[in-house]
């Protein structure tokens, strides 16, 4: 506790620590974004094979993927990435954005995610102020970064992230970290039921599924962290941004209406804005309603 108090009382050291630590977290998030969907697919395949009672000889042999194994390698030449080649952002710049062995260009997405994770973390601490609440809020920020990229890539919002995130928000707010427990509890309930109701209404009217179940759980998690008062703002902001992006894709990229657009990234972006500017948004929202 004394170390934490000293850290919070020394702004320059706090921000330096947040930058360093969040860059490392960003590097880890790259692993999560890439491997977690593959782990889920492996699990689903195994469950299907078990359900169909396939003989072991007919089951697809493959290397078991976890977050820690197999070791990270170049997808083109198989070169095993050494520790000095995996320093967040710096290694990418030193290597010139290329594999150290085959010189194949590495996607700039990896250092971008690392850098954005650090930027979002610093902004969170700066806007919420040096406090334990701000440090806990970093867990929400990092989770939203991972969920955004996974949903963009695969249109999946893994339960292994959304559900623990929701429960953590409820537990933290039992102790009043971000809001009081009553607001957090009803935020989780209202967050889930609001999109669940929209889902079933859309399905009854059109016969189609308008969104995935992961969106319900993500909004429930945001409600558990932020409280029910900010849910209307989260839904409104995410819907407006999602509509603008969706229309733009259809107009400028001939993105067909039948091609699904992930909604999770817009929920995550709206949740991040409400985390940063929640007090101002809530004040404006209640003023707009005349409450």
C-alpha cells in the first residue's frame, strides 16, 4: 500500500509506470487478439467431435493453442521471435517493420495496438485523476481494446472476457470504486435486457438475427462498471457511430447490406468515452431530460 500511495503521490512516476506497463499489456493484447479466437474454434471443434463420437483416427490433428504456447514465430518463415525482437513498439522500429530472418514486412497493426493501449491508459489516468479508481479502470480499458479488435477480426465477443469483466465491475462497485453497487447492479441488468429485447423484437419482425449475444454481455459489463445512468448515452453514441460507419461502408466501399458489421467496437468506443467524460455526459443527459 505504501508503494501505491507513493506512486499516486508522484505524478511523473505514475505516468511513466502506466506508459511502460500498458505498452507491455498492449503486447500481450496482441497475443490475446490473435490466439483467443483460435482457441475458441479449437474448443468448438473438439466439442463437435465429442458430440458426434468420432473415432480418434478421424479427428483433426492439430497443435493445441494457448496464450503461452506455442512460442511466437514469423508466420512466413517460422523464425522464433526472440525476447529483444518483442519489445513493444521499439523492436518494430529497430527492425524496420520487418522479420529479422526473412525480412518480410510485419503488419504495423501490432505497434499501433501497443501504442494506443498506452495512450488510452494515460488519458484514463489523466482524466480520472491519480487514484485507485483510475488504476482499476485500466482493466476496463485494456479489455475494451482486446474486444474491439477481436470483434473486428472475427465478429466474436468472447465470454471469457465479457463475463469476467461484468463480474469484476459488480465486485469493484460493491466497494464503490466507480459508482455505488445499486447503480452497477441495475446497470448490468438493464444493459443486458435492453439489447436482448432489441434482438428479439428485430428477430420477430424480420425473422433474422440483428446482433450477437456477445453485444448483450458487453453492454451489461459496461453497465456494471459505469452504472445504469450512462447506458442511454452508451447506446446512443454507439448507434450513431455505427450507423455513420455502416452507411459510409455501403456508399464508398459497396459494402452489401447482407454483410454483417460488428457492433462491439462501437459499444466499446462509447463505453470508453463515457468512462472518460461520464460526469459531463450525465450532467448533459439529465439536463436534456429536464431531470
